[in-house]
C-alpha cells in the first residue's frame, strides 16, 4: 500500500514568510522516504494533525477572494496534488528495489522542472505558455506587491491572446508579437466606452461608468482587472515589459525554451522628472499646524511627518510594529532606531536598514504608545486560551502592536493632499504627466503623496551630505543606485551660491 502525505518544513523563509512543503512516501512496510517539492506556502494555509510538530497535514485555502496570496496558495495546493497522483501511478509499475530516496526526488524534480534526464514517463499533456507562467509564480519567492505586478501582466497576456485570437507559445512569441503586445497595452483603454444611463430628473441620457465594448466584453469579463484600464503611461508599460523579460529569462535558464524575443528589442530606460519634495521648514509648518478639530487628519499628519523623518516606502511603513524599534549603542550613548528590511529589495540580498530616530520622531511615537497593547487581545489571559494545554513553544508575551493607526493607503494619500492645502503649502511645481510625458505645472498639494515623504527624507539629507551611499544606507537604496543622480540637480541654494561667485 502506498501513502503520500504532506509535511510543512519548520524553517520559515525570513523574506517571504513561507515554508517549503515536503512529501513523505510510505510504501509497504519497509519503504519510508521524504522529498523536497521546491514549493513554498504560508504556514497559515497548512493544517497539520499536531500544531508545531513535524506531522502530515493538508493545504487548506478557504477564502474565495482572489488576492495574490490566495491565488499562489491554490496554485501550490493543486500542483502538489497533481504531483502526488502522478507518483502514485508511477509506483504501481516500479520495482520495489528501485524506489529509493533518489528515485522519489527525481520524480519530484522532473514534475517541477521537466528534467529530461529523469526516467519519469512523459506527462500526458504538454504544458502551455501560461502553465509555465503558473509554475514560475508558484516557485518564485516574490513579495506580494511584486506578485501583483506579475498577475497584472498575466491577465493582460491572456486578454491579448483572446483579442488577437492567437495562441501565445514560447516559439511564436517573437519580437514582432512583442511590439504588437506593447501596442495592445497602450491602447487597451480604447476598448471601453462610457455607459449612458437615463437621468432621474429627465429622460435625457447622462454619462455613466466605463464599460467594455461589445467586442471586448466577454474577454474582459474572463480576465478582469479591479480597475477599468486607463491610458497606461510610458513608464508603466516599460515596467510590464521588464517583468515579462524576467519571466522569459527564467524560461531560458530552466530549459523551457531557447527563444528570447528581447534579444532583438531593448526596453528603453524609464523617464522620471526631477524629484519634488518639501523643505525642512515646510515640514515643520505641517507638524505645527493645529488639527485638533479633526482627529483623523491629525493622526495622518503625524504619520506623514514620521515618514519624512525615516524615509521608508509606504509598504514598509505599514508593516512597522513596536518590535521594529530597538535601542543601539553609539559612541555618544544609546539611541533608539527603527530597523527593517525593505520589502522592495529583500528578495535578492536582504539588508537591514537602521534609521536613528530624532527627538521629533520619538515625540510622535510617544503619542501612539497605546497601540502597543493591541496584540494582547487573545493572549493567555483570555478565557479560551486558559483552557488550552500549554505547549513547548508559546507566542511572545511582549505586546507588539502597530506603531500608528494606519488606514487604507489610498485614503492616506487623500489625507496628505488635504493636509497640504490646510497648511497653505500650495506652491507651483513642474511635473511630468505619466501618461503623455509632457511637463505640467501643478500645486504641490495636488501631487503630494506618501512617496513625497520618502523623497523629502532623501532630498534634504542628500543636499546636506552629497553622499549617495551614506543616504542610501538610511533610505534602503542599494549601493550605486542611479536614483540619486536625479537629486544632484535640485538644490537651488547651491546653484545660487555658484552664480554669486561669478
């Protein structure tokens, strides 16, 4: 009798927070083997017979909301189920003496990577371009934000294939198709029209939401986006093509194909304008403005100022908890710092960023110290927990709530704009329209967002020290980052001093 069970490795990847799924094979009375699947999943989706123990279990995904995390978990579950069925079929025709640890691992590797050196029989169905894309997403240790970008590309490719009535394969995806797909990305918004509805006051039709044209309706319904496609900017299209190239390179390296349409076509560099940020004086005006009449506005103002003082991206800011604040010893004594691994760069070579907190940052944190206790809800003092038996490993009793009362990121950006207008910071700045690429003049209050806080931190520091590596150690930029080249042209004080010396 053959039994294949699933086990979740105890080791958790510190970058993705996922663990590898292992297979345990029992065949007859004498054969007991274990193999790595090279597939990773969040422990919350793995239900074992004994929590915290090396016990067989199942991958359970109950949520129906198609978030990137849920989609990836279902992909891993389905792939492992197919793998187990294939191995069970192969064992029936295999001699017991041949069923060894190497044999089992070879079957798994063959299933995942398609290793032609393995003796596994050919799969009955040849994998398609999108099957390989599914494998790539399941095997890669992406952050959730990066996975979202890949899924946007995945759905766009599916819609393009249906719209052109053309099956995408590695062999047919040449440079001509690549150019046509780029054109599709730039023009997809033209496949939508304004839905006209009769007005409540009169019988005349009024303009409504954008809906797909009749020709495109079924296609978009099959592979929809959470937002109706708008004109895509040049940088956005280049970003999608860049991650498509990443997938093609993976397919080349793993032997899926020898074709690479990007060999004959280069992706142009993205074009960015001069970074816009506020001065230290403007930052202080915002912090000193009285927002006591609106508690929510005051809270989001504090969060924005704190972000200006630590320079993190919004994805990192929203992950900060009290455990990120540590005390480090310096030559001048002990200093509180906020430590974190930037999500955008931690997939390759994770480096911990440590930013010392100044007096203003500590003052803001103190106002929200009460949030530290949020994690204490449901601890060992609760009635339900007291009845449970004590295990060897207990959760930490240290309260580790979020450092601020965070709201949805979109609302946070809306509040920032409102804060700027309330503080009278509305000077005119020149910005590049992301869609047209043309320079426009706008109020800084209209373009203010969470990323302006990061640019404020970087720009003001860079103007003081002019050392990209030093500033990069505080902002999370990798050494030699070209992003700092944009900050070399913005200090008007330096320009004025040079002119005065003529």
